[in-house]
C-alpha cells in the first residue's frame, strides 16, 4: 500500500496539523441594538482554553502553479503525480489549465515530473494567509447592522453567520422560518432559513376559501329556486363540490460552504438571503418571487470544516469526520453524493483533499441536504455555491456521455443568469455541463439533485475569481460578487416562474 511508505516525520507533521490545540474565540457579545444583530450566539461544540496561536497552519514559500495541459496523456500524468505526492488541487483536473498548490520542498520535483508550461499564480501563499487564526480577531456580533452592506465588507466566522440567520428569523417572523438540516460529526447544527410570503399566502388561501363558499351558497340557492318555481317535482340534492387541493409553493434550495475554505460562498449566500428579506414588500420583482417560491438558504453546509479554517487551517477543504487513517480526517462532501459515486474525478486516499469516503452519503452534510430535498418533494431548483473559476455549471459531471433530458431549459436558464450577473459589474461566467467546462467529477451535488432528487434546475456555481487570489478572495470583492450573483439568482427564479407555466396559479 502506497500510504505505508509515508515517512514517519511526514505522518507526525500531518497529525499535528489535523489535531492542533484549539483556540478561544472572542464571543463576548453583549447588548442589543435596533436593526442590528442581538447578543444571541448559537452554541458551538468547542472548548477553547488558551489564547495563543498554536495550531494555525502556515504556508511559507508554498506556490500555486497554473499548469497548461494540452492532451489526455498529459492530464493522466498530472493526475498521477498529484495523487502520488498528495498535492492540493485548486482547480479541477482538465485539459486546459490546472492550478496546483505545491509545498516548497516539492516544487523542483514537481517541475521535473511535469515539464509542462506553467505560470506562478501565487509565489508565496503565506502572503495571503493571516499570520494568526482569524478566530482570535472576531468582531462583536452586536456591532453589525444587516440593513446596509457593511456586513458584506468582511468575512465572518460560523457563529456570526449563525447569528445573522437567527436574527433574520426573529425579526421577520411572517417571512422567515428557521430550517434545521441536522447535526455534524462534531455536533454542530447545520441550519438556515426558509424565506416565503407566508402571511400573504394565508390571506390569499382564506380569500379563495371564502370565494368557494360563496359560490357553493349561490349554487345551492339556484337549485332551491329551480325546485320551488321550476318544473322539477323532487327536492334537489345538493352535491358539494370537492375542495380544491392545497396549493404548495415550489422550493429553491441554495447553500454555500460545502468546501470549507471557500469563504466567498457563505458570504454571497447570506447576502442573497438579506436581499430577498429586505426587498420583500418594497421591490415588486422580489416580492412576486418570494410569494411564488420558498427559498431555503443555508449559508454554511460544512460547518465543522468552516470552523476549522477559522481556528486552525485556512486551506482546509473537507469535513472533519474520521477516516480509516487516524491522522487523515475528513471526507470531501462534494465527492460523496450518491449518483455515480466514486466513478472518476475523486480519490480513494483518505489523505487526499478529494477523498470520496468509504461509501456514498457516509458524509453527514450531503446526506442531510439530500434527505431534505427528498422529504420536501417540491424542490424545483438547487444551487451549490463554490469558489473559484467563474463558472455556472449544469449536469452532468460523473457521466460525460449523458445529457439531461431538460438540458435546453437548464442551459437557457443558466445562460440568462450568467448574462444578468455580467450586467452588474461586467464579470464573465462560462456556462455548461461540469464535464464540458471542467472535467469529470463523480459524487457531486448537482448530478444527484437532478438525477435522483428530481430537481430540474440544478446548478453548481464557481464564484470569483479566475485564479489571481483563488480561495483567498480579498474582502473588497465580497460585495460586488454578492451583488452580481444575486442578480443571476433573481433571473433564474424569474425564468422558472415564466417557463413553468403550470405553476403560475400558485400566486
């Protein structure tokens, strides 16, 4: 077995990275302000007991290289080298360009093994990574105001994002409900919010019921009138009309943070939630869509991994479940979904960042979202936000010979969303199937949601940028990225509303 040849020193170093001393978060939040976050901070299963920087990973002299791959033979050679040296892929393997993070000790060996043309995208990764754990410098939640855009000028830790969700639920009870997905390996709750015009729908249903009752009374009166003054000799029997079935809104499920280090995803997803909530009642287009659809929004899916990036390792990708190798914890949630599991584009090596797990849905995070979709039975669109590369991707990623039967509608909606996104700040997104615009990747979310979950408009979106900063997108790009992405989501929802005509009577 190749893993048995790993030197003892390397094994110990990985062990220290995987299980460093925990850090104390600054959770001293007091007071409450109007239209600002209150002091509520959900319980986090952590026992921070020191205030130093022990355990926060450094990446001195590590480089991110962009390798140019021109043939399938070169691609297979690169794939083998990445697997053999357990390197961190920053972009998917494909013919074209592939970004790879390489430790300083492996750079010469890598270039000797892969003599393809390459460009240094990031010469020293540590220059972009904080010197100490970001969890040590968390701003008090009560200082944030969600009614303007200041909250989206910085990245936020898990507790602050959870507080954002809880506050939306508390302050907009007629519009927002708390939606729990389940609990993770480390005991954290994965939850978000469902946004829908519940009060207006209740009023509409009450009016419809009243109209039906009036119609029934009128019909009954006509029948009695005909019996009394007409030619009928027998007393009429009034047959009550069957009641109309309850109308249920279609659902759109959105989440970020399936990969822990992709901080821009949770930031953008929380912005989408804020805009839907605050735009309801003041923006006609938003109001119509929120009345039409239930938007279930989960800012962070992989909460264990996300917390780990704030406390210990900014580059952590997977969740934090145990594996068969004690010093290599974590399963890649987006390689663990149950459609065409482990058929390509993932790894069987538990130490790999693309480790697909021992079986499909053994990772808790994808399982809870899949169960939620199956239970609801009314989900019409699903968007899984990632970073980076600026791609709006459609099924399929596992089976590159297969085309969705709804491909025309899915592509038209995606292309329209990308255009609406571009119209905001000029940012260009490529649109196409995972297989076509990146490379084969099995066990992904959008394949399962479309093929097994029955979600017609299923997408995975890679947000900004195209590699200059990669997973370390600067904070001054959070807001523009959020604004343009929200425009794309609005277009998508409106496209679905218009295209799927049979749903129009739901509003």
